[in-house]
C-alpha cells in the first residue's frame, strides 16, 4: 500500500507538500521525506503526533527514545512502521519541526492506495515557500504577543450589537470545525 499525505502550514499561506510513501516505511523515512521537501537541516529534534479529529495530540512518535519509565507505549521513528499506527484515510497528524516553539506542520493521510508499492518516498507536489525552520525564541514570543493583542483589538463588538439568533449554523460552513484540509 501507498500512503498519500498532504502537508500544510498555519504560518505560511499557499504552502503545501504532497508526499507518497510506502505503508511499510517508518516514521523516520517520512520525516526524512518531509525535511527534504522543505529543505530543512536534519540536525533538529522532531516528533510526529497522531491526532484526533480536533487536532488534539494523542500518540507521539519521537526521533529518539525519550521516557522509558512511562507506563504509556513509547514509539521511536526508526522502529515504527507507518502501517502500525495509521489505518484510515483522513487521519490527522502533526509534525513538530521546531521543538522550542512547538511549531509544526499539519498533515492528513489523504489517501491509501492499495495494490501499489512506493520504493522510496516522493514529494509529488510542492507549492509555496516553507516557514523558516528555526525562529529566535524571543522573536517568536513577540510575534505571539502581537497576534494576541491584535485579536483582542478586533474583539470590540458589544454583545448587544450582535444578534446571533439571526444566523443558522450552516451559514458558517466548516469554520466551526477548523479543518484546514477541507479546501483541498
């Protein structure tokens, strides 16, 4: 089987990567394919997280073994095959590429192609420039603070001015679900 992943960023509009990889490949192989597709150095700590429908982090797959005392299963990229944790289309994942600031790519297992083999991972679609790999922590903190301040400034509506009873939930489409992959 072949897995077709779509990879997006919430930092850079227009960024997208599509990667084909064999289901028997490891998470390490997938990490390498992603890093190659965006031109990132391979000397940083990374992790994958299998997520629920709302992007809540569930299972972590780490680059190196982290905690051997935990009662939870620990998964290491080089030893964990994709097919052992990914079984259905539309499965959501995060690929954390900057541990210090918890910056990540949003991923979706868009398609499972049965009856085919992918000898080596392949980036079949590359759109837009990727975000920078590492940001200065202080600069990142300033950017986050500025975004929070801008959101607070936008929240100038008085609840009395808005009559939310006038709108159907359907008017808002998928906005309430917050799935960035619905447009792809």
